[in-house]
């Protein structure tokens, strides 16, 4: 049995091979490559160039989340209960791939005369495809290893792949702008859409063919309502998901306003991919440092530090005005470094530990069920935060389009919503995650009890 100071794999399991981490993580690259532009460029594109009113764009972004009330728990239930010779996660990832590709193609490359109906329909298809892909995919990662620190490696590798995809989504349009003067939201969406269609089948094929099937000790048979009750009684999960929800709202407020801020405050829309490229480069390069910090001080102190960093850095955007594009750089680097910790890697590593606590209580492995709840919270808060941003601009009478004229009050509303308001959510998330109870020592105890419970169940099943 592991001692209280031993990592939760009891040090008997070999570390995952780098090729395994790469094979698993690479599928996240094309997904992130396509999904971040959905939040960054789609609101500006459909309001400014397609001509859909801002308030209606915000309504569509929020309304598509209605599907997730059914999609996410259903997908979690189906994935946990899937039986196939290909495993219980692979089939859903394969099925989701063409759905995602079709949705991105239609959303990024709309036909002439597209209306709000086109945006609404393909946004809904996109959220269904994302649910089908992300929930089984993330649950698979949580099951690859039971070790406290190895889980940080898994989520770190996936975060690096995802941020690489997001970085490429800015780098390629930036090069097109630099070399061919091919810029603007419509052209960025065209480039990213075509590249995603090329990358997605290649990366997904690598993941489903080269990643080993997870060893699942117990299958889920709990009724849904009882499972929800046990989840609600899981205190660390509630604290973790609440902090993540607050940070997701903060990030979702800034994300669709990024292009608006650069376009209307700094008057530099064509240069937007350059700054986003620096943001994702900083995020990518910071991940090894966040992994090292998490190993040294623990996951939740590192997670809290990332919230404090972005919460303190973001208000400095309020000081910028027209012609200050490159003065964004130090603030963007600071926020990018923070995002490398809090956006994906650390919370997902912590979530896998919470799932172990649930298995100890329920006697079942319900990774996808937990990831479905997490996914719903993330997508709902993402849409809610985006709606706050878009509706906030609409309430203050902000105008978009080629002939838009905005006065000092409207521009200040944009600057405040983008720069300072999100910090309330980031710093609130830091307070919630303070004194989070699952430390490395506590997880070692949970894992030892879990291993004993598994042995007891195996002996009980072997008895005549």
C-alpha cells in the first residue's frame, strides 16, 4: 500500500510512453484549431459581414445551449455504457468527426445570402458534434492512468496539442496577411475552415488507432438519478466545477470581444492574428512550467496562481486606445501564460482525481458521466459569458458594420467589458479553489482505498 507521501499510482506503474501521450493528445489539435475561431471571429463576422444584429447573435449563442441539457448527460451515459470490440470511447469519437467537419464547413464558409437561420442551425450541429467528441475523448484521457502526477502529463500533452491548434489558427492567417495581404474575419474563417477539414481525419485516425484502450475496473450500472445524487454529494467536484464555471464566464466574456476591441478601440483588425499568435505561443510555452509548478506545490495552488495572474493582468487593457496595438503585447503574454494553466491542463488533471473519489463512493467508473456534467457547465458558461459580452454591447448601443459610428461612451463600454469586468470572475474562482481538499497525500489515500475496494469486489465475484 502506498504511503501518505507517495504519488497515487503507488509508484508501481510505469510512466506513460511519450508516443502514447502524443497519440492520445493529437486529436485535440484540429478541434481547438476550429473551435476557438468560433468564439473569436464568428460573432464579429456574422454581425459585421452577414448583417445579423448583435442582440440576435448573442441570442443564438445562448439558445444553442438548450441542446446541451439533453446532449451532455445523454452522451456521458451512452459512452459509459457502450460495449464494443473497439472500446467504449473510440466509436463515439469516430462518429463525431464527420459531424464536426460538416458543421465547421457550413459555419465558416456560409453561402451567399445566409441568414440567422443558417448560423443557428449549424451552431446547433456544431454543439452536438462537439459533445459527441469531447466527452468520450476527455473521459478516455482520465482513464489512461490512475497516477496523480501522470494525469498532469496526460492533460498537459492534450493542452499542448490544443494550444498548438489554436496557435496554428492564428499563425496561418497571420502569414497570409503578411505575405499576401489576405486578412479580415471572413478570410481567416475560410483559411481555418479548410485546414481543419484537412487535419481532422488525419489526427483522429492517429488517436483512435495508436492510443491503448484504458483499463476500466468497473462498468457503470447506477440509475441516472442516484448517480446525480452521488455527484452532488461530491464536495471537491462541486468546488472544482464552480471555480471552473466562473473562470469560463470570464474567459467567454473576453473571447468574442477580442476582435471588437482590436477593431474598434485599437483600429487594427487586420493585425488581430498577430496578437492572438503571441497569446497562444505564451500559453503553449508556459505549460511545462505549470506542470513543474503543479508537481512542486500541488495542482490546486498552481491552478489558483493562474487565476490570480490573469485577474491582475487583464485590467491593464483598459489603458489602451487607438494606435496602441503593440502595447497589448506584455498584457497578452501575461494572460497567455495564465491561460496555459487554468484553461485546460490543471482543471482536467484535478477532475480525474475527483472521479476516483466518486468511484470510491459509487463503486463504479463514471468518467464520461462526470465529463458530461463538466462539458455542460463549460459550454453553458461559455455561451452565458459570450451572451453577457454581446448583449452588453447591444445595451450600450454599440454599433457594428462598415458604417458604424461609436462615441466615447460606447467605446468605454467595450473597453470595460473586455478588460476589467472578467477579472471579477477570475479572482472569484481563485477564492473558491483556495483550500481545495484533494492534495497529493489525500489522493494517495483515496487511491489505496480504491485499490482495496477493487480487490474486494474481485474476490467477491470469484466466490462460488
